C-alpha cells in the first residue's frame, strides 16, 4: 500500500463504507436477535466496518482480514479499535494449508463471514469460497457484496481483455458458491451512484483502472509492442472514464476532468 493515513483511505472509500453499512443493516434485518460469537470481515481495509460491526452486532470476536499488511498495521494502531477486534494480514484465496494459523484454527467455528466490495480483487474466487466453507460452522452465514465490472470498448486488434456482462458475472459467482456447498438464499443486483468531489477523482479512478488491468490476458498482452501495450492501457483508461464517471448536472454526459467540483460515480453491485 502507498503511504496513506486511515483518514485518506476512508475518504476515498466513502462509497464502500456506505455499501458496508447497508450490508450490516441487511444482516440485522435478517437476524434481529442474532448473536454471532465469531465474525470474519474479509477485506477489512482500514477497519472502519469492523468497528461498526463491533458496535451494532452482538459478538465475542471479530477478525479483520486484509491482504494489505500496511492497512492491517494502520488498523491495529488505531486508538478506537475495540478489544474484541483482531487483525490478520492474509490473502484469503491462498490454499487452506497456506492460511495463517489464526484462521485455520477457526475451522468449523465461524458464525458470520462478511465481505464488503472486496471479492472482485480476489485472484481465485473458487479457492476463497472453499476456505469460507471450511471456516463456517453448520448454520453459519456468509454475506457479501461485490462490484460488477462493466464492459468497456477495446479495439479488436488490441483485444486482450476478457470481459463478461454483469449478469454473467452474477451467474458465475452463484455457480462457484454452490460448487463449494454454500447455499445462495439471496442474489440482488443494484445500479447505484455516489457523489464524489473532483479532487477525489484522482485517487478513485486509478483504482478502477487497476481493476480492469487485472483482467488483462497477460500472454496476449505480451505479444504487443510497447506502443500497442500503452494503447491498450489508454483504451482501458478512456473506457473506465466513459463507463463510470458522469456529469453532476447531466447524468447521461461524462464528467470532464477538472470541469467542476463534483461528479457522479455510477456503478453496479450485487449482494448475496
């Protein structure tokens, strides 16, 4: 992680935190008298959602898990962290025998797993879901939301970016869950928008670029020369801007960089 304070991180992730609060609200609605002794927050980031859960959901222990050691360290050092929260630096998509002992010793004992706007970054969703199945106790529950990655135009001669429609992404995720013996009781797609300042564009958009860069077929990409590779990156950047960033006054028009103080970030997410 680049050097950043928790305040900076939380500012550029305000939408993510709001989505997480809605996920907590859904859990409370589904289990109004529920008690979850052991909770995992997968992709905890700065720990702000872990701390919110500590206030709102009856529990004994919350484990905040993130693959970014820098964020985990910052979260551990935050003065307001309740004593019931512990943080673990871990890529949850690693094979079971490579997970931290703090996690493997929880096998079959976890009451609730929550993952908020995280799983689209996971390199091996199937392995992650298999790990969740190992961790959950009988009757344990798994709540998550995930960004749907929009398709963007790429020149046919530069095509090295496998893309799927949002509906196909949902169908694939449901299939992975069932293959790993995780029953799907809810699957909802939301089309949302979030108001950001023009200044926040410069910290938000590179994250969206990276999300698409991660989809590049590396073997196909390496067949291009340096000029063509940069052209692919440019088309991704332009495509991300066209797909996600819209004018404050006219949501059908793209936001022109530095043209105003605020813009709409339009995104799809699905919750299960």
